[in-house]
């Protein structure tokens, strides 16, 4: 049962279940951070980690914690949160759990843009990802429009665009030398190797700048999850709001890809899990961000725990998300919704 809190002229509806689940997600993230700080080829116990964090440790432990593991962990949390929020935005706006940016081509567009910036200019990764994601979004929307925007037509067109852009990314890799091409191939799967404090600052500042817009869009998406006629009757300008949501989602995807690569299926699984946990049928953008951060950090920690082999983080996020995608496709096909 929801409760209403009034502060002067402002009323806020609070769900005890949503608050409890948000608290549990936060505790899960803290626990995952502790495990990630301890795990690796240089094992440390909790006392060693705490001593390094407080500055009361030997230089080796401090180096491992502050220069190697902590930037990687914080980058994983920021990138996962950005992917999770973006996925929940698109899934709610299009009223379809398959309408995730990594399914409908936006991730592929941002990846191609970032790769093109690397190959051509040797940098400007975030700008390239933003431009590539925006162009991919425009391409999918234009090709999907036929007497309106049918969600399943958009999904199928998006899958085709994603495959085309993935082929273009492979072509860009062939223009690189062998060593750089190998690194870029890992990056295209999604990796958090060798993250630095510059990556942490980038993703943190980006999320901080977008946070007010995300909070406002959470209220807007609650109404856009209804039919277009109902949303219009409530006074919403549906088309301009969808453009705003698309722009915000592309910005979040580009931000995450610029620091972690196109981690597959993080955006796809975060929104549905968050809505199931929160339980009130609302977009739950912040909860989706927490789930995305937790999934990314757990996948990255798993990639570091396998001995004698270094697998990209994206391999483990794909292991989580691919079965969910197959199940959803089967469910929607049985309902006759895929056209």
C-alpha cells in the first residue's frame, strides 16, 4: 500500500515495498563492492582492504586498491547504472520489454561512432559515441515509420540496423594494426580492463548532469506507459516527450559505452527485474540503474575470478541476458505480437 507524504504544497507518493527493495539493492551493491575489492590475482582479505582505504597499509595494497580495483569498480557501477536507466526508459516508452537500446541498434550505433572517433581522430570517444548513437536512433525511427510507429516493427528494424552496424564496426577494426585490433575486439564485447580515475570522473559527472532529467522523466514515463490517447488527455505532448526520452537514453548509452564498451544485455535485463522487485508497475528508473550497476559489477568480478584466462566482462553479461532474450521472444511469438 502506497503512502502519501506532504511537504507544504508538494505531495509525494511513497511505496514501502519500493523503498525496501531499493535498500536491498543498495546493500547488494555494497556487498558486491567488498567482494570485488578482495577478489583478483592478488587476493586480499577485508582487513587489508579497509586498511588500504583508510591509508593505513603498505604501498602494494594501496596501489592495488586505489589504482587498480577501485577505479574499475566505480566505473562498472556508473556504466551499469547508465545502461540500466536507458533500457528502462526505452522499454517503458515503447511499452515493450524487447525495446532495449542493445536490441534495437542504439548500442551498436554508439559503438561504431566511438570506434570511428578512435580510428580517425585517436580520441573524442564520448563525442563519437553520442553522434553514432543519435544517427542510429534516427535511422531506426525513420525506417520503422509506416502509418505510425509500431513497437514490434521498430524492434525488428532495430535488430537489422544493429547487425549492419556491427558489420561496419568489424570493417573499422580491419583498418587498425593487429595489436590495436585485438584490443578493440575485446572492447566491442565490453570490457572494464585498465580503467582509470579519468573514466570514473567522466561517468560520474555525466550521470550527475543527467540526474535531474532522469528524475523528471520518471514521472513522465509513468503516464507515457498508458495509451497515447490517455497520455494526451492528461496534457502530455507525446511526440516531443518521446524525442526528449530518446535523446536522454542515447546520451546515457554513449556515456556508458565510452568507459566500458557496449556491454550486452545490461540495459535489456535491468528494467524488467527492477519493475518486478518494486512491484508497482512504474518505470522505476533509479531501481533499474541499481540493478544495472549490480549486474555489471558481478559480471566484471566473475571475469576476474576465472584463473589462467582473461575474459571480457561482456561475455558474462551476455550469459545472463541471452537466455532472457530467447525466452521473451518465445513468449511474444506465442502471443502473436511479433509481426
